[in-house]
C-alpha cells in the first residue's frame, strides 16, 4: 500500500521510504499537507522516462510489413 510521508518523516526514515518505493511503488511526500514530491524505484523511473515510439513508426518498422490486411468479405455477418 502506498504511503504518504511528511518531508520530516521521510528524512528520518529515508531507507524505509526507499525500500517501500522499490517493493510497493511510488511513495508520496507532503509539505504542510500538500503533495509535493514522489520517491520511486529506478525501474519505475526508467519505465516513465523511456523513449516512446509513435504508433506509425512502430507499424512502419514492424516485421509484419507486407502482410495482407485487407478484409475478407466472403463471409456474411450474421
């Protein structure tokens, strides 16, 4: 379960905050009741920041190039 930590709590229990971010996902840090920062695992960070490939580029580079995707109209819908 994700936990919300005040900045002061996070400072005094930093190792625990990091461990929970690794094991359970992002941990939210608050200041004066307002969410201000997030601690997350490096794997989660990498996933969020990895290069996104546009769908058109994905299909253009797809190994399925040349595949006939025309609709077979020989079967009537029921």
